[in-house]
């Protein structure tokens, strides 16, 4: 089993509902256990500004799947939730599921780069991640605290939740 962290994001078709549905699908993955999830956070889009605000969260999953088997599963969930690939880079999406970290493994192949390229400077990844694993060390030895101190919370909005699950 490896401890994997997955970033979830959506800015179309009721983002909160998309994230809840995705979490249910993650909980149902074979050879895997969903360990924790962060709160939901709203933020302005990074990239093209002419798109709706995003809702983001991070989940912790223990899995015996390989990185590529997990990637296939995540892409299937994205497609089941209506994801279409558009020409526009960094455009709006119903659901984005990114493998942020896969234990201490480094993966660098055409389909998959882990740790995730952009996670080190994105508030909507780092703050939710810190909620579920504040003492995290990255494979390169940096601590999550170090990354957070260089990444202002600015623009993130933690969403209150109606009721605990
Ligand atoms: N911006 C925010 N705030 N949240 C995201 O999940 C997100 N995902 C993306 C781009 C388009 C880069 N911008 C984002 O892929």
C-alpha cells in the first residue's frame, strides 16, 4: 500500500456536488481505502480569468494500485462526471483529479508526473493538503510548512459545511 494524495477541482456543473460525487467514487476504488479528505475551498481561477470560480479539496488514499492503474481510474471518474477535453489550455472543467503525491515515488513519464508539477506553489492544493497532513515531507525533502510559508492563503475561501458526514 502507498499513501497517495489526490487534488480535486471543479468549476462547472455545481462544483461542490462534483467533488462529493468524486469522493464517493474514490471511496469505492478497488484495492484502496479513502483515509481522509480536506474541507472544500473556493478560489478564483488560476489561468484564464473568464471562467467560474473553482472548488478544490485534497483526499488521502491508501492504494495497492500502481500509479498508472490509479491514473486510469481517476480519468475514468473524470469522464463519468462529464469531463471533456477542450482545446483551450487551463479552461473550465467539471472535474479534475490530480495525483499530487504517490508515497515517496517519483514518476516521470509522458502520461504522468509525480509529484505533480504545479503543486508546490498553489494555495488551493497546499492548504487543503496541510489540513489532512500538516507534517508532510515531500520526496525532495522539503516540508509542507516551508512551501506554505512561501504561498499566501490569499484568495482561498474555506467553505462551511452543512453537516458532518
Ligand atoms: N484554478 C483554481 N483556483 N483551481 C483549480 O483547480 C484550477 N485548475 C486548473 C487551472 C485551470 C490551472 N486553474 C485552477 O487546472
